[in-house]
């Protein structure tokens, strides 16, 4: 059955059964032994599949209609460039001469399995190590631009997200005006930064990014083993933007703790690549854009059955009242002096 044959009231992923996963691999001459495990991913469906030779691969089925094939292939090309530069990212395998495949109405890719645990981001040495590899990612990212994948800026993450939420009546009427006012105030502040497409040239330069460097997308293996240390997974959100986007999500805690973490990252980063300290003023605007974009992302995905199950608190008046408070707090944060390291 193809996606076009599915009942109108089902989500495409409801047709992605274990048999479909194994059949997709079999079309490439890769045969599972029947064991597969769903990995933590909401945007796509990702499975660890054990093969007949007792090895394992990771199979990623892309969310239909999110990315074009051209955009996915740009992600793959970037991952392969990183691997060629000996940056520890996990690129897709080339099977039958291609990295992107189609089966049962889905686009999918196959990657080698890489295990690991989350990095200890309170450890200065770990932060320095991660910073070195982020600089190497950005060195490759600076070599050429994306042609298809979008830019992370005020329009794509902020204005478009706000307009979609309001245009689709996703915010309860009792809190809609308060949220709209708080969102406008926040976006007005961001409009005065380099994240605005219409801002005067700041001299800051954009490049290809991983785009979603949070602790869950860095896997750490023991350093006493060959190839130990960090490796980066999930380039699904790769896009064009400023280098600081790939650093700020690794910072947490009170200001003093975030400053210390930033110092560790930049100590490693600047061993390989200069970092423009002016980008630090974009951390809170980027955090604000992610806050708005996240709400729109949840709302856009609500017809996927996995979202109501995993985010049951989303969409209530209490949720949106909390968002109003967070946007107001972000306005205050954007008025503070930026972090410095």
C-alpha cells in the first residue's frame, strides 16, 4: 500500500510498520534479522535495525512533505564533507550508488550505528573537546553555501511561526491577545539584530550549520578507545546561520555557569577557528526564536499520533499563559548585557 492508498484519516507514519521498514532495507540488498528498535525521534521515524550478520544500522524515514529530496541530499552532502574532513559526524551510507532511497511512499536513508552517551557538559575538558569539533564543522560549513536549505533568521523561525499559529487559530481566545502582544514585543527586539533579513550589514557572516546542537545530538564514547570522544548525529535541521547557533544550546544553568561553559567551548573552538564575539549578543534572540518556533512545530505536528501522546500538556490555556511569561522573560533577557567569555 502506498501513502496515496491510505485512508484519509490516518497519518502517513501509521503505515510505517516493521514489515515496511525491513522491506525498505531489503530493496537495497540489506537484510534485517527481524529485530528493530525505535530510536528517540519525533520529527522523523528512526530505527536501529539488526542485520543477519549481527551488525546494526540506523534507518531514518523522513517526515513526508517536510524536506524536498534536494534539501535532504544537501544534508547528506554536508555530512559526507564532514566525514571526509575527519570530523566525527555520522554520514549516511551509499547503497546502490545513492544515499537517499524511496519505498512505500517514504524517503529514507541508512547510516552506520554509533553508540555513546551524553557528554558531561560540566567538565571543562569535554567542553573544550566539543568546541574544537564545532570549529571543524564550521570550517567545512564555511567552504560553500547551501543552495536549497533555508536560513535560520527572524522570518523563518519567528514571523512565519507566529503567523501560522494565529492564522490557524491554535491559541485559545482567552490568552491569544496576551500572547500576540508578548510575541510582537519579542520579535520587535529581534528585528534590531543581525537575525533580521532587512538589518544593515553587521559584518557577521553566515555559514552552513549543524543547526540543532543540543546534548542529545552529541554522543560521547570513552576516550581510551580508538575514535573516542564526541561524535555528532542528526543533521536533519542543518541550515544556514551564524556560528553561535551551534553553541548556545549547550549552555545551561545560572549566568555564571553558562559563562563558564561558554569559556570552555570557545577555548576549544578558537584552537581551530576564530569566533566573532559580537555573535554572543544573538544568544537570547536565538533562544526566543526557538521558543516561538517550538510552539508552532508542536501545533503543526499535532495530527501525528505520537505528539498528543508525548506532549499532552500542549495547547491548553495554561500552556499558552506559560508561553506569555517566557516571552516576557526573554524580552528582559534580551535587554541584559550578553554573555562574555
